[in-house]
């Protein structure tokens, strides 16, 4: 394919999909496609989809109705728009998507989108194409790297997928079926990708994976590396000032990873560590492979390694047979940990997963009521955590200009958006900010110095031994 064609990519769901969408755009850039934000102007529209809960999957079909209307309008002007469905709904539903939505020309699963150029060539010949294979060739090696301009346009904080898939088989979850078995990228490939990003101006990297701390990619010497070891190596890449990783399984928080929180100043003191439930009975039925006590012990060890550590989590309410007592155990775990934020969901039965077959599904109104109570508890902790930031100083990486002239927005070590008066020239810099005001979703402050200048601290909780039941600084969820 050649010429200035346009592609519009819309990502649903998790950060892994955002990363995949970028890599699709990079691969298509090599085929002459430029990205456009306007779906109606595009020659190719890709919906990169999420299958994790029923609502997420159904959203795709309502979006496809809109795509059909755009496609018909373009056809009246003599233009063709190709509509592709990629990602986890594509993987799970395959040809069924085209049956339900004949406007779709191409269905490409989450493991085969490196084949997009060849698949599009088949669509051009007039075929409706479905590819949901798990090919043996390496996906990441086959994808094109972003240009420095594309990297700069995506900002100073970037995601890098280091691991994909999952072997845990939690009984509620579709990921092992849609993303396949755990696969870790070789360490050298990841380090080279981070170095390229840093050369284009990226200052913060978040290593991502469905189960990122199960990372066991091959190191340069041929032996597998842990995520702890990989973080040490990535921290050495010139220009990279901050590191994060997500999403972690509590059962894979091994010693070298916990030690990395003690030893790497650039590893941010904020961890998203999903627990799902505080009841051992429900954790066992979910096949989570850890108990409540083991989770609490892991939190304790992380706080010992880095006292200013803050946590966020994921919760599912209304898993089959969850009693009021089980739910009470979840609320008491929240109270015991003191979270900075959390994502919480009503259990959604997913076809093909073991939990969907269980008796004693919980009634919808009970789920809704429990979700509200849980969210109120988390909101209180998050607000208390933010309130503790008032008057404190910490380092902020400036990422973009604000809504108002003369304002820039960055992220605290705890992922909170922080707004300060400042110039666009500071984007990509890290400055010390004193927090002077709070709103529901943001902190406001003033720049008091560059890192290392007087007044700079390691974080809002530097030097403190956080008390239990005392919420720590915050994230809006993971
Ligand atoms: N691998 C991560 C872990 O083990 O915690 C989570 C990955 S999953 C993409 C993100 C979150 O979606 C989960 O932590 C869980 O809370 C939620 N989730 C997954 N399946 C669900 C379901 N069937 N119903 C409701 N929430 C679900
Ligand atoms: Fe899903 Fe996470 Fe469990 Fe894997 S560990 S099955 S991704 S919830």
C-alpha cells in the first residue's frame, strides 16, 4: 500500500491495549498510513477492544453501529472505509463479530496484529478476513518501532509491554483465553526499546503486562531475569528518571522485586496490587492462589522496604456465593491496608470461565449495593490520602500544558495529577512542587525548585513510618 492514507484507532480497556494500538499505528506508518483523530476522515478504522466484562464487550457493538453510519456516508461520497475489530473481543468472538456486524471487514486477534499489512491486502481484494491465530513467530519482533516524532507526540511518559498473557486462570477471568499463555520479551529487546524512547525525550517508563511481575524473560547471558533485575537494568538507561510497573499479581511479589523498591530511587513509591476480595473463602473460589494474610504480609514487606509506599487495588464484589460476611471481610481488609485508590467492579459472568458456571450467582441489586459501600470506603481513603499531601513538597514530572494559559500539569510520585503555574518549556522536566490546594481529582501547587534543591523531599511521606489504617498517597485506580 502507498500514499497518504489515514487510520483512526480507538482503544478500549487496559494499558496493554493502548500500547498495542500504538504499535499498530507504528506498523501501519510503515505502510503509508498517517493517524487521524477523526474517524469519518479515515480510510481504515480499528477498534482495539476489551472483553474483560460484559459491558466492555457490548460497548464494541454499539460503537460498530456508529462505524456503519460513517462507512455509509463515506460510500455516498465515493470513499471506502475499512472497519477492523482488533484485540480481546476479536480473539474471543472471531467470525461471530462479522455475523453480528456485517460492516466489519477484518477481525484480528490480540496475538496476530503484526500481520495487519498482509491482512489489509486481502481485505483490499474484497475478502472479509478473520485471523485469531496464536502464531509461532514473535509478535513484538515483527512490529515496527515508532518514529521519534510519534514517540514525542505520545508524551514524556510511556508504556512498554514486557510480558503478555497469563497462566493463573482466576476463575472469573477471560485473559488466559484471550491473551494466551504467559510470554516474556527478552530483556535486551526491552532495554533497546526503552533506550529509543529515552532518546526521543521519554522520562518515565511503565513496564506493563497482564501479570507483569511474573516476568521471566531471557537475559543477555541466556538465563531468565526477574522483573526486579529488569527494573535495575532499565533504571540505568540514560534519560529515564522514573519507573513504574503494572499490573502485578500478589503471589509473584518475590524478594528481588521488593528489594528494588528499597534500592531504586527512580522506582516510584506507588504500587497497584489487585486483591479482588478480603475473604479467604472467596479468594480460594476465585483461584487467586494467595490468602488474605499473605496479601497483608506482602504489603507489610513493601512498606518495610520503602516506608513512603502507597497502594491501589482492584476489587470484585458479588462473586458467586459471596455472603455479607465475605463482603465484610473485604471492607475490613480495605480498612487494614489504607489504600490510596482502587478500581472496583461488580462480578460479570464471562462465557467459558469456570465461575460463570457456578450456582449461587449474586443478585444484581445486592452487587450494586455492595459496590456503592465499597466505593464510599475507597473514596474516603483516597480523600484522606490527598488531604495528607496538602503543604507537602514532592517531585512532579510535567507532562502537558493545562486547560488554562500559563498552567502545566504533571504527575506526583503517586500518580496524582498536579497542576502548577508554569511554562510549556518545563514539559519533560521534574520539579519540586509544594501542594497548596486540593480538588476532587487534582492537586494544585507551586514550583519551589528543581530536584535536589532545598525543600525537595523524596515524597509526601518521606521519613515517616506509615501507620496502618492511615491512607497513603493516591492513584485513581489501575
Ligand atoms: N492480572 C491482574 C490481576 O491479577 O489482578 C488483573 C487483570 S484484569 C485485566 C483487571 C481487573 O478486571 C481485575 O483485577 C479484576 O478486578 C477485573 N475483572 C476481571 N474479570 C472480571 C469479571 N469477570 N468481572 C468483574 N471484574 C473482572
Ligand atoms: Fe486474569 Fe489477572 Fe487472574 Fe490472570 S492473574 S487470570 S489476568 S485476574
